[in-house]
């Protein structure tokens, strides 16, 4: 189907909730989305001049046809979208990594149950807890719980090995109560395992409360050794809680979300239980064609919590999502208790949100190369400015003058996000004399640049993907007028500065400002280009002005031409040193007749 046919079909859709599936020409589902109103949502993809980012533009270019499924409510659309994404795994949807198996803790069903770590639950009668964030952290949590409760960590099998051998070194070191001894009962073992399960679920206070009651009873019955052992166990469990070893506790009160969308996309989740941080998860995810942070967050939440059996009572997210209420309803039904999704604006929760965002950023940057960071910055620049693709060559221009004299211009070239200094060019303005005019100067510079390109001068080839002009709307208009005169179509933007002489925005020749201050990587790149262009222009201006000042004094002396002037400046370094030199010293640099003329010129008042 052509784009016009796709738009016509989209416009015929009802204003009803549903799910849409985009297919390529091979019939493969490449994107699944949901909508409150199918007609409005789907038609946006095929409208001319919609201004999608380049990823959306790429996806739409591959759409051959689409299907829709109408449902009764937003809630049903949300559930169906999640199911279809799992079924088809579309290339352009956000997909959490399938190769990352979140570990579960398995508690076997036998007289002496044991903990083990598995990838997926099975229908074998055992109990499963999780999923948790990582195997190493989960194993560390189990080890810490076993040590706190003095449970065995050896490979012995009970009751088979009870009483067969002497207790191992862990018992003699006080790390295990020696359940391989005949005097230890299965009831005591299972009671300890029940406490371990409660600790695994994050119920530190409940467990310590139970043990404190036992300690009091033992002390009242004068069983002081047992009371002391319980006291030590309580302290170990309190330390365990303070160290926050258990991650992603299945009974967490609150999950705090952070999101980072730069060179690599990453989310971080901080798990809190009873006001204490009990764990952290961070994971990279594949970027999608979704343009809005809220849509990305909605897709992540659905996939993340869709696989979990026990959910938190509160989920704090950094930005509002369109289906926030519906998603909360879905998670509430799944959890069996009320799940609230909120966007904190102030207070402690807002501060923790920032911490989650920092965790996401640090994890993403840790796994991001400089090239990937550069590519992402250029992609974002293309999205903001409406370029069809990330720019490979960018040229920037600036004018510099000294009170109407020595008017010069600089052309700085960036290949991607790196300066290409071998492509830099300098221009001395020729058509203006005695009065500065930035607009006419810019017109002259760009005319000369385009002329050299038309003459196939390799030093001015190829044309850039974008031109950045130091100045505002009028400067951009002048540049566009020159480029159009040569029949070229180059996107042109003026670089608008703030009070601190930093580029705060880009502006089109039509006067539309594009803010970049909220996009740190783009803001830094454009600022770098602007500073480099200004530096290159200023340096050339100072060199030119210095030459003209020195030349204006020496050129006035009869008999001093360019060669003699150069010789004098090379020998004495400055006009002041020449003025103060004796006749004999001058004769060492130039012929005697020239030396006499220079000496008499500077000492004519004395004469």
C-alpha cells in the first residue's frame, strides 16, 4: 500500500480504543501500539509534514499495511498490547532483554527444605520467590540470611547425613548450629527456614520481633546461653537489614523509577521497604520509535511488572503517563492489593527520584562508548531540527572585525561531533572598506564558499549537511538567500546566544526558535561548535590587525618595502624595539641606506 492509501485507511478507522499492528512487505509485525482513539493515533504516522524523528520515519517507511483490533476499553487495549508484544517481539517496540533470566529463589518441598537459585519457576510443588535482579546479588543475600540464622551452608543431605560425621568447621566457628547433629530436630530447622523466608521477603522487623520475644522468655527461664545466642542472632539480622543485602524484595512498599534516554537507554528501579533501600536494578533496553518519555515509561512498566508475581504497593515515576490510571488498575488486579502509580513533585520521594535517575545515567554511561554517545547526540540534534538523518558534516561561520578594519570570517567544519581542522577556512572581507556590516560580510563569505564549490575546488567539497551561522534570524536569512541563489538546499540555523555568550537556541530563517538547553548533549555540542568558530575568527582577526598596525608605521618610511619591513620585524620582533634601536643595530638587519632612513624617521624630532 502507498502512503496515501495507508492514510486513507487510517482515516476510516473508528474513534474507539484498540490495538494496531504494523506489517512490512514480508508480512512481519514490526510494531505494536495501543490507542484511546485508533483513528487519531494511527493517522498521525502517515500525515505529511508530521515531523517525526528519524527512527519513526524509518519505521513508517517500512510499513506495507497494518491491522487493528478494536476492544471495549483502554484497559483491554493495554492488556492486549502487552500480549501481542510478547507474541511477535516487534523490532521497533521497546523490548527488555530476553537473554537476561531474572533469578528466582526455589524452596524445595521436603522434610529438610533447601534454598536454590533457578532461572524459572516449575510446576514441581516447590515454593518460588522472586524474580530478583541478579544471580550474584541474590546468592549473596541467601548467604547472609543463612549466616544470620546459623543455617547450614554445606552439601550434606538431611536426614540422611545426621549423626554420621562430626560437625564441620562452620559449627566450631559459630556460623552454623550443626543441624547434622542428632540433638537438632527437624522442627527447629523448619522454624529457622520460616524465618529465612520472612527475611527474604524483607520482613526484618517481624523476624527480629519474634526472636526478641524468644530471647526474653529464655532469660526469664534462666537459659542464659540460649538468650545470648538469640541476642547475637538478632544483632546479625539487624546488621543484615542495615547493609541492605536483599534486592527487589517481593514485599517492597515502594519502587522508585529513573529513566535515561541518551546514547544508550537505561532504566533503574530502587526498591524500598519500610523506608529503607533494599535493592537496585538497572537495565539497558532497546530504543523504540516512541517519541514521548511517558509512552516509553508506560511500555517499560507493563513489561517489567508483567512477569512479577508480587508487586509493590506504590510505584513512583519521573513523568506522568497517559494510561496511568488504567495501568494501576491492571497491576492492582494482578497483585491482589492496591497498587498506586504516582509522580512525586516535591519532598523526599522527589529527591529519591533524582537518585534513581542518576543510577540510570551512570549505568548507561558506564556501558556507552564515546562513539555511541556521539551518535546519539547527532540523532537527537536531527530530531530537534527536523533533519532527515544525523548530520555527517556541519559547517559554522562567524564574522570578526576591529572597528571597521580588518574584517575577517571563519569557516569551521565538524565531522560528526569532532572538529575537522584540516577543513577549516579563513576569509578576508574584500568588498567592504571602513565600515562593518555583518550581513554583507556573511553574504560575501558564503558567496565565495559556494562559488568555490561550483568551481569543483576540492578544498570546499562536499557541501555540508547543515550550516550553523553565528547570529540570529537575519543572519540565517542572509545565508539561506545565498545558498538558494546557487540552487542548493542546505538546512541553515542561526546560533542564538544568551547573556553569557553561550548558544541557548537555534533559529531558522523563518524565525522559529529551537530550544536546546534542556538537551545537555546537544547543548554542549552546539556550544563547542560556536566557541570554536568564534575562537578561529578572533585569532585570525588579531593576526590581521597586528600586521596592519605594524605595517602602517613601517610602510610610511621611504625606502622600506615589504621585504625590508619583514627583515626588521624578524630581527627586532616589534616596532617599539626598532624605534629604540641604534643606527649600528639597524645596519645589522638591513642595508645602511635603509637603516639610516629608519633611524632618521624615528628620531626626526631630535634632529
